[in-house]
C-alpha cells in the first residue's frame, strides 16, 4: 500500500503551494490519497510563505472518485470528510485544477475548493447512481447549490459526464484554460485571487440557486413521473432525488445528515453491490487470460458485410458510425436497394430526433457501398457473414470467401447458434474464422458475443474484441456450443416457460413475474415481438406446441395483430382469450388439472435453471468467468443491472438454496434438464459462482 507521501507531492513556487496527486490509474481517493490531501493542505496552511494552494493531478485524470475497491471493507482513517474540511476551511484559497474527469468523490473534493479551473477536454460528473449509490461526500448538497435543483437532478440521476464548456456555463468551473496549460493557468488564477482579495467561496454557504425550487414538491414529483420508466426497479435514482429535495428545503448540515443516511442504506444494499460488481465485470470482460494485451491486431480499415437484411444492415451501421467504410453484398439488386434504404431511413429518424445532422447522415451513407458480387470483398480486412441460419449455406459462402478474401483478413460469422468450428472447416485458413454474434437491432444493442473457435488465432480473436470496442460494443468471449452463452441460457428458461404453459399457467402470468423481476419483458411478449414464426414452417408444423398452433392460425405475433397476446393498432398487448383456450386444451391433454402456479414458482423455475445452465457453461469452459455470463445477459437480454446478472443473482440468493429448489422441482423440469455438478459442488462448499477461477 502506497504511503501518503508517495501519492501526494507538495511543492511551493513563490507564494503558491502546489499539491500534486499521483495515484494511477485514476487517482481514486484511496486511504493514502486522502491522507496525502489532508497532510498536504495542512502543511500548506501552516507554511507562512504560502498564500494560496493549487490541487492538481498527474496522469490521465483528476480524481475519478472514491476508491471503489475499498467499499464494503472497514473504513480507514482519515475519512474523506476530514480531507474535504481541511480544504474548505483553509484560510488560504484552494484552487482545483481539473483535467480528464472529475467524478464522484473527485468532483466532491473539487466542490470543497474555493475555485475550479479546467481544460476544455475536462469533464465533471456525479456517476454514483451507476454504482447504485448517491454522492456521499456532500455532492448532493453542494451540486444543487451551484447548478440549481433541475440540473442537479439531471446530472445525479443520469450520472452523465458534463463537458468543461457546459460546466463553465453552469458555474461548476470558474475558468477554462488552454489544453496543456492547466498548471500555469491554475497558479495564475490562485495568484489573481490573492491579489484581488477575492472571497473564499464556500459552496455550502450559497443559497440563491435553490430558492426557485424551495417548497415546491411538484418539481420533484414531475421529475419522478417523467423518468418513471427509466428508473423502474432502481433504488438509487429515487434516493438521489430525495437528497436534492433535502438540499433545497433544509439547512446544509441537515441535508448532509439525509445524504449520509441514504448513502449508507444504499451502500449496504444488494443493488449497489450488484452494480459495483458489474462495474468491474465490464472491465474484466475484455481480458482474455491466454491472449496478451500486446497481441498483434489486424488493422481494420475496410469491412465487408454479406447480407444487407435487418441484421447485416444494422451491423454495417456500426462501422459507418465510426468512419469505417463497408461494402454490403446481397444476391439481388432489390434486396440490396431495400437494405440500403432501410439504413438511410434509420439514420434519418435519428436526425429527426436531433441526434445527427443531415450532413452526418450523408457522410455515413457515403461510407456504405452496395455490391452483388462477393469478389468486391477482396480488399476488406474484416468480412462478416450474416446470411440465413443454415449450415450448408454458410459453408458455401465461406468456401467462396476463402478464394476471394486477402491473406490476413478476418472472416467472421454472425451465426447465433451454429457450430463455428464446422463453418471453419469450409476454408483453408480456419485460424481466420471467428464468430461475431451481434444482437438485434444490431446498431443499438450493446452486446457482441465473440465466438472463439478451436482454431481461431489469438490475433483474430483480439481483433474481433478490439473492433467491437471501437464500435461501442461490449465484447464477451464465448466458446463454441449450441446457442453460445446467451441463447443457451435463454433456451433453459424457454423450456421451463413452455413447461409451465403445459401445466396451465397463462403466458401473461409468466411474463408479469419476469417483468416485475426487472426484465424488459417476459418470454411470450418477446416471442410476439420477434415473430412466433422464426424457425417455424407450415410444412413441418404438427400443432405440437401452443406456439405451433398459434402460427398455424396465422397468429404470428405483433406483426399480425395477435400471437400469445392480442394487439390493438398501437401494438398495446392484452391477454388473448384465443390463447387462453389453447393453453387450457394443452394442459388438459397433458393430463394436468388446472392449477394456480405461484409467482414464486414461476420465478424460480424460470431463473434457477438459467443459473444452472450458466454453471454448466462455466464448467465446460465456454465462458471465461461467471461475470462474463452476467455481462451477456445484462447487455443482450435486458437482465436488470441492479440484480447483477443471473450468476450474481444465484450467488445473492445462495447456491445451496438454488440447488435445493431445483431438486424440489426436479420432476417437472423435463428430460433436458441436467443439474450442474459445479453448481452442486459450490453449493455444498458454501462458495459462489463469481469465485470460480
Ligand atoms: C464515489 O465517488 C462515492 C463518493 O460519492 C462517496 C464517498 C464517501 N475506484 O474505466 P477504466 C480502475 S463512487 C477504483 O478502464 P478509462 C478500473 O477498474 C465513485 N478503481 O479507464 C480499471 O482497473 P483495471 C464514483 C477504479 O480511462 C482502471 O481503473 N466514480 C475506479 O476508460 C482504469 O479504468 C466513478 O464511478 C475507482 N473509482 O475511464 C468513476 N475508477 O485497469 C468510475 C476506475 O485493473 N471510473 N478504476 O481494469 C470511470 O468511470 C472510469 O474509470 C474513468 C476512466 C472515466 C475515470
């Protein structure tokens, strides 16, 4: 553990003391940093030659917040408050010099300084909400005092990082100095403050920005209402709002008490534990133990896309968005024209919402070239195939590509379930083949499953991950198995949802339980949205499942006005008497007397088999770690982040409990269900999935 003097350096230049923090990677407020600030400020105050103090950071950023790795551990002195008080109560002006990001506790430290100066690229924010928390070092009481209640609510509940120019406008920083001149600019400001005898501005003492919202609960009620959908299920946004209400209506010290109490409550709860776990999981997911960080990458300057349908078009947009040209290949001119015009329409819709200019739309469209021949992909560095999910067809395409693609090109398949190893047998260079499984809509969904075949080279794997990062995805490595990580777990859930239908549960009962759990929708609403006829054909349909019967009746989901649910013109769903009758018939035919299936049983039978399947995926080494599985389900399937993913959830409820319940349901779980030996072992040993190395 670094000592305070190793991370904080105090130098006196003339009459200005410069306290420089240097605690890589992000100058988080670990114990030595807190001690360094406290000791540094005290020494500066005690030095009669010093008239003002500058607080500045080395490295890539100003303080990026509290040290998250310390959370949940016993507190170590000095506390952050002590360091902040030393700054705020200093009789000599303290100037915060901000570059990179002043986030969370970092901004809260800066808010205790009397003045703040930043470079144009700097950003400020209170992102605690994304960790299931609220700013717990006075930020909830100080930020509204500077920017007013409305902006504070926005910043604190979104966690957004606000650019320096906007910070200047809001009064969050006092001055902007040119890039590269932060130190000199901050010293100059400190000297000016002294020379002009400017006051020691204490944010806690200002009040005028709060008056407008004081005694007006309707402002907060409206804010809650407007964001109800976004905040659904989360505790932290509501607690942040309550703190701003306290800031507006109570004296500073009283508001601080509210902040402290609500902060401690969130910090000790499971939501924040889950969100902190996800924070580290999102960073961990990029690390592949046997692929070193300096693995040579294939430079991707041009992309080829085979298939310009919904999937291919969506994938192509990702690359155009970051300036990489894409050649899209289709078999027919009309399909190509349709694909390109759908892309244009998507961009134009974004432009209409003000999130792109028409010039941007034209620029992105100019990066997309249509073609009817695979030969036009000869100069592409990465080629992604998104044709129909049919092994023979995919192998045919890859065999052709093998003859066309330049040496060193990455050959990717967007298959969602097929065997990537078998696809790779179609080429003479299987090391170039990798799965890049995008999720629909591919230009929106954040998840990218990168499927590592037996022969995929490290360089190709690293390239697929890196390009995924470049286009704003979160990449998770999966080994080869049917459905990979995400869809394999989805299948485990679907089997149980289907089984419960046959026992007489209604689709909307099952969906409601999963929606209330925090998922965006349940399995039947999802089927209706995607189309019940995916993978269905009239020729092979035997009326063997509720879905097959619905498809045979041309109830194929939202697009036909009915599926499991009935839909009105605005696509609002309501329970369908037609479906209800079919479900009852199936249950009767299966010899199941109608029974009320409890919400608890629905939840456990949907979710615990997912945890079990995740454990199997882990023991088969299809996933590198439990947290990667959680990343897949959070980013590809809308698993609520405040529950940390199915694996984290299993750890939270306890694996022994999960195994006990799965054993209790065993007779109903069906022939495909296999209890994971790993899960059983961990349960018996009192261990967690997230500890499996
Ligand atoms: C808080 O402040 C609470 C207070 O209100 C109350 C206190 C009483 N702690 O993201 P990167 C690690 S809550 C510990 O890849 P970038 C990170 O894990 C905090 N570690 O870099 C990674 O480690 P590794 C509020 C941290 O350049 C490495 O640093 N603040 C912390 O893409 C590099 O991170 C936040 O929520 C931390 N606070 O992005 C800000 N932050 O290399 C959280 C990072 O071993 N941080 N690490 O994988 C960020 O948003 C980004 O890290 C940042 C840099 C934008 C700063």
